[in-house]
C-alpha cells in the first residue's frame, strides 16, 4: 500500500510538468516533426536500400523514441532535485516521514512518466509519416519502463552533483545526446566495420535503441553483431543488462539520499 506521503510527492512532481505542456511536451513534439521531415522524408527518400527490408523512416522511429524518453526523464529528475536544492524546499521532503526509498521511487516514477509520455508523442508523430505496427508489445512496454526509470535515476544523480543550471544543460546536451546519436539511431550496426561494431557495443545506448527497435519492429542488429552463441537471445540479454543497471543506479540514488550527498550543502 502506497503511503499518503509517497502519493503526495509523486502527484506534486507529475503536476509540475503536466501544468506546463508548452515547456515539457511541445518542444520535443516540434523537434521530432523536424527530425522525421528532414532525416526521414528528405534524406530517407534518397536511401535506395532499406535496412533489412524496413524503410528508413520506420527504422528511425525507435531511436528517436529512446532519445525523447531518456532526455525528458533525465531532465525532469535532475531539474526537480537541483531546483529543490537551489530553493531549499527539498528539506521539507527530507524531514517528512517518507523513507529514502519512497523519496527516490517517487521522483523516479514521476520523471519516468514524463519520459514515457514524450516517447508516446514521438511514436505518434512517427506514425503520421509511416504506418507503425508493434511486433512485441510486452517486451516493448517493459523495455520503455526500464529505460525511463534508468535515466530518471541518472537524473537524480545529476541533480545532486550539479552546482549550477549550466551543469544540467551540459549533462543532457553534451553527454546524453551524443551517446544516443552514436547509439545506432540513424544507422544500422551492420553497416559498420567489425572493429566499430565492437566499439559500439561499449555504448549502453546501443542496447536501449536496439531493444526498443526489436519490440516495435521485430528487428535487432544484435542478432548479427553479437557472438553466435548469444545472438539468439540478444534482445533478452540486452534487457537483462538494462534491468541490472537500473537496479544499481536506483540503489545508488537511495544511498546518496541516505548520506545526504548534495542535499545538505
């Protein structure tokens, strides 16, 4: 049974971005219309060979969905924590009867909701350009929730270590987005030389994009890139890695709250 305090904190965090749709939902919607128009329609129309029989604009959708989910989940959590520190109202949460686990889960859940809403918006926009069918619905939903929770958890860490608002911008624009763009959003891993395929596997974004692409389109580059023994179970292995990583990040969040890191400066 969720406590009253948990529900109140979760509701406050959700209402904070729901009440400002022009700032939270309109920008990613407009940005992705431009992505699909430029990369999908204009450039995609000049690509003769689709990826594994999948049209280029359809191939783009999962990667752009991931970009929207992680950027907004991270941004919401990091801004909420840092803004609470900056204006010192986070102390009200810290002195409440909520456990540290409840605090972290409330912040993560609310930020994940924002990320998932944006992900759905991006998918709907993509469906306006090309018909979309979901191949593995359960796998897709689980993967999306895990990814949103993972980057909401990272956002809490970012909000705790940031010293000013510029730090939050740097984290999102110059760390997360480059990793996503090199995470096989706009290209297939099979197009790369073997050495660069191996290097790409060190980028965690590759597993996220590939997992969402498998859930949505039924296509996974990992079948061809990973060793034969693991290739058959590649999507499940990728999801397993993401689940373990998410659990580790959330545990670290709870620990940082418990020791008061960045909260009592």
